């Protein structure tokens, strides 16, 4: 905001310049990166459209959390890989983790 200008005048000026701003009622904003998530709690989110380009402005309390990149491995998946390759449970589980949960890739690697 510009000091001394009331919000109504500011909105009228922005409208004349082709800028539209909409407040979004958000509970939480999560930005996902490869190795972490940035979490904005209690955010104030504004969507701004200026000359056809939309941007978001986020203000709030920031925190980070690590991402667990280990895939969830079911016992059925391990059993399938063991049956197809004749390998042990430990070897099958390790191959599934290495293949990031892709059973076909895990089976191919163990069959080589």
C-alpha cells in the first residue's frame, strides 16, 4: 500500500492500470522441492493478474520439512519380485527401493 492512500483509491488506480487482485482464502501453502517441502502456515494469499499474467503473493509463517523419498513397499510387491526372480526378501526389497517402486524395473535388474 502507498502511505496516505485509502484502499478504495488504490483498487481504482490498479483497475485503471489493468491490474486485478483477488484474495484467496487459503489454510496452508506447500511448495514442493526435490528434497524438502516449504510450508507456509496461516497464509495471506493474493492472486494478481497484470496484463494477462497471473502471479501469486504469499505471506505467512514459514517452516520446512524433509521429504521421505523411500517408496512404500507392500509385502505383495516384495513377494511378486521374489517369485519372479528367485531372490531373497532382502534382495527383492532393496531392488524395489533402488527402482523407486517400479516392480518391472526391479525384476529386470535382479534377473540380469
